[in-house]
């Protein structure tokens, strides 16, 4: 796997071992970060990479100027690969690794941007969005997320949704209660 753009462009990093973790493809990562770049929400931001796997999304954020990334992963093999990748790329000083469940960890992380790439069979998007303390979420799923029930009640709106092969990328932004 390779870093698509930014200060580490072209550098390689290891993918997760085994078949339990599905890494984000270069094409999808590039599309996500080109869109995030157009919104200017990554540079100097605190980013949370939930369901981090080997860290591809968060590493891309660091390469593109994020101030800090909090990586959350529960799989031990993926965590070893993630930590090795951060050391190899000299990113440990701008990273924090949390071992645990992303839904639980999200409640204690304040971020500017959340990157959420859970397994494709994940179905508690409402719970995840309720737990997140951030104004912006970029979510990767195996199905469209733009028609989730109760988004308004949770204080979120879908601002972008696009399919890349079998992957759907959806951007959620906090609804400003003062604007209503």
C-alpha cells in the first residue's frame, strides 16, 4: 500500500495481516482526501481514525497536514502493523493509538474530523454518530448511508455520498442548531 499525496507521497506502508481487516484502496483514499482537501478540514486538524486497521486513512491525513491522529483499533494483529507503520514512517510524535472498540472510544475523543471505516457488516451508524464529538465524519461502508433514519435527531446531515466500486463514501456534517 502507498501514501497517495502530501509530505509522504509515494511512501509504502504495510497492509493488515490476514483477511479480517479490509484496507481502503488507494483510489477511495485519494477520493476521500481530495474531497476533504476541497473543504479544507484536514490541515492542522485533530483527526480520529476509527476502525483504523493498519492506519491507511489516518496516515494519509498526517501526510496531508493533520496536526494529530488518534487511531482506534481492537484487532491485535492490525494494531501491531499500525504501530510498525507509524514507527517506520516516523509519525509516532503526531499519533496516538487506542486499543479498543471504536464505538466506546469515540465517546472520549474530541476531533475536528472523524474517519470511520468499520467492517462492511457494521450496522450501528446511528450509535456511532451519536458517540462522535466532531463537526465532520467521513464514513466508508458497503452500502449507501444517505438515508439513515434519525439523522436530523442526532444533529447530522449528509453533504456528500458517492460510490467507488463496492465502497460507498458518505460525508456527514453537524447541523448548526442556530441556523434552523
